[in-house]
């Protein structure tokens, strides 16, 4: 899956939180769903719902080739003291500059050190990476499982 | 605003709204400060205002009675009342009666207010009960175990693919659509071609015909027609006699002609044999009618012959 779409989603979510919107819609793809669930598990978004371009589904709707173009993921955005919980969501790997790290490098990065050109992790940051099997994991999970992976994006 | 009945929209006999008897609270109540209201500790309040809310003063019905209709200082006995002049006795009794009625009305009001209060209390309790029950509501097992979780979407394919049958039907549908579209375009082209073909009979393709057409266009007859058209009064358009051109175009519409030649539809009907069929049916009808008329004529002839024979016979008999 191209990272261009993920970059668009990152940008869109940042724009939505800046506009203080309660819900944001992103295209319905496997990568976006995995990232959205990662954000949900880390507490950056309040809900993840499937839906159409018009809004979240009230009853589950089957995804078919006829309606795939109108399917969307609806994310509930969180705010605290009038400030967005998810204020930064940026790509680390770019479409033409992929960052694949070994488990050792991932360990260094997770411990707060600079790896190559990537700025070190801040305490409040969460990094998502894609393993060789195509799973989307949190950086710490990948380090625990001793996996290599491609760094996708960082959220804070 | 006006005066009198005008004040009430020109209606007389409008009763005033019933006023409250007790404007202040009639009984003591323990006020509980609502949560998150007023000034917090350490926060100063504006000068000239109070830190705590001033509650209205309680004025009980007893106090009210004491103030407005207190008992007389002296209570007269029956003997004393009997000795009094009538006017004074009436005054004393009237005052006593008024006091009594006022007391009764206060008691009635207190009863009404208490009834209202108990009703409100009951209502709020019931509402609270319904709310508590709603809070306890749990999802049914069917709901809990059948609604898919978002994580479950990641297990299988994100989209349900079309079955072979569905793909086949879709293919056929698209093919049919494409063919229908092509057919429509071809038909339109054929219609236009037919029009052009019919119109081509009027085209000037030789020098002689061109000269003929030019001469005709600038002939006296044509010029007269144009001047006639220019002089037409628009009010009398409906009463004008129909021109030959109009009649011709009407004929074309009825016969399905375009540019004085057969239209595409007529050609199509002829080629498909539809026109032949119609022609055949018409011919058949014509033949049948002819035979029928012939038979009728023969029968008439026969009858005439019989009549003639009878007349001849009668004459012969008469002469004999």
C-alpha cells in the first residue's frame, strides 16, 4: 500500500483536530484500519467506526465491490482542556525514503536515541511500524517481540 | 392599550387570572446549596452583593392570620351580645364570620399545596426509578455475540468479492448496455443519413440546376410571396388561408416523410416486411369487400328477376 494515502490521512487528522471536529473520516483500507486501531489502543481516538461517506453505520453494512468507493472509517477525536489529544501525526518513512530498521536499531530508537536522521522519540510519542508479515505494531511491541520493521508514522 | 373591555381584546366577562394566596413560602424548608454554585473558598465576591443566596422569608398561615385577622381583644358572651344594639351585633358577627372564612381558605390552600408537592415528589421518584432501570439495561446475548468487532474485520478479506455467477451477470448486463448504446447511436446516424439522402434531391450538383434554382429564388412569384409575408398582420395570422407548403409538410408528417422522401422509420418498416404485411391485409380486405358487394348485387338482381316474373305471371292470369 502506498504511503501517500497514509500521509494524506495523517494530514487530514491533524487538520480535523485543529478545527476541533468531533469526528473524522478516512478511507477504508486495511492499513488505515490498523493505524486507527493502534491510535484507539493508545488512547488518541475515542472511537473507530465503519461507515459511508455520509456518516457512521447504524447497522453493520457488508463491504462489496459496489459500495467500496463510499466506505469510510470514522474516528472519534479527543480533546482535553480545549486542546486536541492527537496534535501531531507525521510520517517517518516517506514514499521514496523508506526507513527499515533491524530489531537492534529499533531498541536504540525505543530507548530515546537518535537513529540515522530520525529525531529521537519523546516520552509522549507513539511510533507505529510495519513488520515483514504486514502487521502494524507499536514500537515497544515490536521490540518485545524482537521483530524488524518499517517505521510508518509517529503520533503525539 | 385602551380602557375597559378594549383592554381584553373587546371581550367582556373575562375573569382575571387567579393570584397566589401565599406569595412567600408558607412553611420552613431546609435549603441545600446546589453543587458547583456560588463562590468558592478564597474567591472574593463583588461589593454590595451577598456571598450566600438570600432565601425568601417564611410567612406561615398562622402568622398571616395573626397579622391580617387577629382575634378581638375582648370576647363577648351571649348575654352581652343580646344586650348590644343590632348594628353593633351585626358588625361583631360579620367580623367573626370573615375571620372564619379567611382561616378556612388558608387551610384549603395549604392542603392544595401539600397535595401538589406530594404529587411532584411521587413523579420525580418514578422518573428516577425509570432512569435507574434504564442504566441497568444490558445488551442482549444475541446483540453481544453477533455484532462484529472492528478487530474481526482484519481477520478476513476487507471486501466481499463477487461470486462467479455475479461476475457473469454483471458482464452480461454491461454487454447489453453497450449494445443498446451502440444501437441507439447507429439508429440516430441512420436517421440523419436518410434525411441527408432525401434532401440531396434538392442539391444543385450541375450548373444547369444551379441556374434554375437561382432563377426561381429571384423570380417574380417568389418576390411577391416574400412581400406578402412581410405585409401580414400578426393579429390575422390564424385566419390566413393555408399555404401549399404547410399542406405539404402536414402530409409529410402523416405519411412519415422527411425532406419529401421516405423517413428512416418508413424504410425500416418496409425492409422488415411490416409495410408489406399491412399492404397485404389491406388488399385482402379490399378483395373480401369486392366479393361481398358482388354477392349482394347478384342477390338483388335475383330478387328483381323474381319480382318481374311474378308481375308477368299476374298480368297473364288477368288477361286470361
